[in-house]
C-alpha cells in the first residue's frame, strides 16, 4: 500500500514539476517579451514627443524670420540702399530670440548685413540651399541644414568654435579615419523681403546652431522622462547627431561630462543613415545599454544629415523583469506546493477505500467470509467495494453449500463403507463353499463320467464376454418380447423404431440383452407402469457406430442426479426396491464393448438413454465368433 502511495505521489509530483517548468519557461518568455515590447513601445512614443519639441524649435525660428521679413523697416532700408537703418532692429532680434545667425541678402543673394558679424558683408549666399529655394520659390522655408566651417566663420566666429569637436573613440562605432568635426548642424529659416510691388528685393535668414545647444535635448529629457532617475542616474536621455557624431546630448561619460564627440553604434548607423529607417531596440550607448529609438534627420532635399535619438536605461527594465520573474516563479512555486498538498490529500482519500479492500481481502483469504467493505462515495471504488461484498457473499454461500454437499458425501461414503464391509463379509462366507463347488465342477468336467445334461449345468459358471457378430435389432426384439406380456407393461405403449439395414456389430448378445432389459425395466418403473416407451435403433455412417435409444415419458431425473446415476449403489428408489447397481453394471458392460452411454432428462417430461456401439470387429471378437 505504501508503494501505491509513493507511486501516486511521484506521479502527481512529476506532473506538477513538468507543468510548472513548462508554464514557468513560457511565462518568463512572455514576461520578457512584454517588458521589452512595453519598453520599445514607450521609447517609440518618446521619440515622437522628441520630434515635436525639435520641430517646435525649427517652427519658432521660421515664424520669427517670416514675421520679421514683412517689417517695413527692412523693405525701406533695402529700397533706400541704406541697410544700416535696419541694423539696430536686426541686432535686437538676434539678442532677443537668442539666435546664432541673423543676416540679410539682396535679391541676388549677396549679404548686405550680418547682425552676428557686422564687419563681414558682400559675399554671396546664392548657393545656400534655403536662400536659393526662397529666391526661386518666393516662399519662406525652414529646415535642418549642415553649415560648413567657412560659412560659420563668416556668420559668427564664436559659433564656428562651438561647432568644432574632436571625435572620441566609442565602443561598437563604425571605423572612421577623421579625428575631428568642423561642420555645424543648424535649424535654419529664410523668408523673402518684397517691395510694394511684390518683387523679391532680398532674403532674411537666421539659424540656431545645434552643436552644444543643450536646451533642446534637456527639454526633451525633462518633458518626456520628467527627470526620472534610477540609482542616481537619469533614466532617459536624448541626443542630436551630425552624421554619426553626438553634437548635443545629455548622455554622460564616466566622468560625468556630456558625451560630445562620441559616436553611434555601427548597427544603428547602418539602419538609420544608410537605410533611412527608424531603429528601435536594445543599443549600446557610450558606456551602457539602453532601450533606444533613432530616426533620421533630413535636410530640405530629404538627404539624411543626422539622427535624433531618445533612450531609456535598460537596467530599470531588467530589474522590473527580474522582480516580475521572481514573483511569477514564487506564485508558480506556491501553486506547485498547493497542488502537492492537494494531491497528497487526494491520494490519502483515494487510498482509504483501497486499504479497506486490502484488509477485507486478507480476512476473506483467512476464512472470514463475513468481511464487508463500506465505501461512502459514488464512484468506481464504491462499485468495486460492492462487487467485493457480492463476491464475499457468493463465496460464503458456496462454502455453505460445499460443506453441506461434503457432509452428504461423507455420510454416503460411510454408508458405502458399511455396505462394502458387509459385502466383504458376505463374500468371505460365500467364497468358502463356492470354492469347493468350483473345484468339484472342474473335477467332474475332467472325469467326463456324467451325462450330457449334467455337463451343461456344470459349465454354467462366471466367464469372459463371448463377443461375436450379432444383430442388435434381434437382441432388442427378444428383450421386448420378454417384457411386453408382464404386468408392469400392461399400460405402457412400446413403440419400436428400428432401422432394418443395421450392420452386424461385435458384441456379447447375452450381456447386451442384460443392458437392454435394464434400460427397458428402468423406463417402465420411471413411468410407474403407465406411459409410452420408444425403442429406436439407427446407424451413424460417419462415425461407424450403432445407436440404440430408449425414450420414456416418466418423471425424469433431476439435474444434480444425472451425473450420479451410473455410480454404484446410487438409487432414487425406495428402500427394498433397488440396489443402485443396475446402471453401474450396464455402464461397465458398454465400456467393455468400447461403447458409450449418455442420458438426457427433463423433470416431469421424461428421459432418453442413448447407447453407442462401434461396428468395427477386433481380433478377439473374430476368434470368439
């Protein structure tokens, strides 16, 4: 029983462990996927917000220039040829709006005045993309643009210095031969200045240099990430790249300085700058891993000139994932322990009825047939208990019946023993005179002094069967003729149904007559002297046997007595009306003739005895004939 409990618990434990492991692995994968997906979804949204802030700065520059270009003082100053009349206004605009570049050109793109560098004028800006677009399209334009170091030097010398940076060797960045960067990335806007006849007489342009202008990236960080920190570090960062170089960022070096001059990872560069796609994923940023989003910055012609980036420190998400996984595993472990406890209770409840069955089985095996099993359930165990109780009751009933039968057999055996002892005593008393009679009979036959009539009488002593070819129908006819006139048969109809083409059979006619007479007389007694007896003979050519059948309409033989009727001394007749040896002797004679006898009976309807005798002639029979 303990082994069954162990096997049950082991099976439950194995199932629980396997299922828990599968669900744990799947659950951890789902958690990891959901955490990463959530981080990537958030950083994509953050990038959209960063773009709004970035474009708001560009839009502000565009609005300032567009509105200023419509001012009358600019128009009148250009028309009068005295641009100095507008110098104070332009200088005030540069200071008020914190612009890095403010300048005016004539209708051909020649610089008339630079508020940020008044001493330099007369150079042509007609090749500048934005100014050319305004002169050709007569509409204001604004875009991000790359400005050469020479142009920066003319517009504002200190801006050129601000744009310069040395490139910093950065892990995972693409190989690059340059060691410094001198160009500037600028949010630039230009608008046409028209006369009173709507003719373009000049262009006003201005710009904000993005190199080391931290207010944009810091505003993105504060607006999007709201100053969130993790273990003392900013959780979110933003960067503006000129090509692959950080020119404005709040990503920090190990020493706490801004990582200006560091470069983007090569795989990001390939995806964003080379292929022009938004890139979202896990990326190594300077010295740490971030969940990052990058998108290309394009100029007025759609060429990719830089990258806008926002990123979330990966560590908080890893910590969140670890906590979530640990919580999930804790829940899974608690569930597994609860399942084990429930399986233990279930197995204990299941084994209770089984223990009762085992105990009751041992009691039955040791002779207590009154053992019962009580199972208070409505399942297969209850059915098994009921079947066990029925089996125990059946065994008890059979045991009682067997005991009664055994008792009867013992009594019969004792009776037979007494009869046998009596027969032995009688035989002993008869053997002495019979021995003398047999001895003297032999002497008389040897002397042959007696006449022939005495010889026949002397020779009538026990002998072996004298088998010869005989006609069974003739023997039957002789038997019927001997009994049909007796008083017992006056009210019995004897029907003779004989096959006239029976082959001869090797038998002892006198012994067969004894068997047939016994069958006929038994049938008459079974019918109490009134009824119908059918005596039939037939030949079975397939098995080469002759069948003799005796069918009466008597009271029949009960099923329990059918198997015993050929036993010696068994009889159902009243005391003094039979010895129980007739059928036993007949059975012995038939067996001695290699035949068989069978009986079919139905209580109240009659009995049929069938005797089967082989037709084949053996050597012994031929010699006897």
